[in-house]
């Protein structure tokens, strides 16, 4: 779904929920309305229930709960009016966007026309193919390096990387392994996983740090994370980091939540 349309759908759901809650409250609210009058440094409140009676009945301090309910009622009536108006506009815009989806224009064209067109919007399938087609040189493996292979028969460097790669594959998250990336004042790194959020067309870099109980390794990991961030790859935005040690292996349920949050 288009990110903008998705946000509109979220706003529609939020407004609908608020309207239902406010409507339920107003159905139980007391009749009439509130009049407030300043009296010295304090205020006095009056309950107006009859048409033509602008003064209303004085509400004593022991009944200020009634004044609060009447004030809330007026406030909620105003909010309800604005929320309904906003919801109507949002629903109208959603209908318009769904009926005029520019993303489908290229896909509906004939194959002959597609060959002649430079599309304004590339469909997801073709975009993913283009994204994965980049040519790059991986680090390679030594003769004595252990042979760890993913479900795609792709060689990786650890059992944990097998788990990460397999889970990304199961969730249909496009990724590339050990993509070289030049970090200024640090050098070239080969990021463990370079993934794509297809919906947002956003590339994310994911480093897994698997030996955090080793002080020297931990120090290098921190320098590497800082280098990423100094080069515009911000942890929690376009840069993901996961960690483990011998006594604290990677939590697969937590990993799944991370992947869902950033990619789906």
C-alpha cells in the first residue's frame, strides 16, 4: 500500500474510534449546558436547561462534578463536529486516491507499450529485481572458513547469520549479503545484510555483532557503529544493529519483531 494512503487509513481508523467514544459519552451526558461567571478570584457555574433562560441554575461547589460533565460535554460536541468534518474529507481523499492509482497505469499497459515507456512509477516486482541486480564484490571465504549455508544455498559466516537470512527469506524481504560500503574516516565495510523495505522503497543496513563478550571485539563494534552514524546511517532509522554473546544468543522472537518493524 502507498505509504501516504496507509497513513490516511490509520488516521481514518483513529478518527472513527474517537468519534465512537465521544458519541458514547455524549449519550450519557446531562442535558443542558454550562454558564461560567467570574466572581472575584473564583468562578461560579450555572446550569442552563431551559430555552430563553440565559442565567441558569446555580451549581454549588458540592455539585461541581455536574459542572465538569457539562464543560466536557460542550468540549466533546465541538471535537465531534471537527472530527466528523475531517473524517469526511479523509474518506473522500481515500476514495479519490483508490480510483486514480497512478501506480497501476504502467502495469495495465500492453507489453509493446511497456518497451516504449519510461515509467513514472516502477512496480514493486521490477523495482526489487533492479535493486537486487547491483554488481558488487563480496569478501570471499578462506579454505579453512566453516561452511554455513542458508536456505537459498548462500554461504554466510555464522549460524546466526543463517537464522537472519532464512527469516528474511521467509518474510520475502529482499536482501544482499556483505555489500561493500565506504565509510569516511573508517574505510570500507562489508555490511552483513543490506535489506529493502519494498513498501517505502527504503534501503537499510544491518550489522550483526555476535561476540559482544569479547572486550576487543566489543570496542571495534562500537567504533564501527559510530562510523556508520557519522556517515549518515542512523541507528534505528536506516541502520539496524543486533547483538549476542555466548551466554546471550540472539532472541529470534525479538529479531522477528525487528524485521517486521523495519521492513514490513
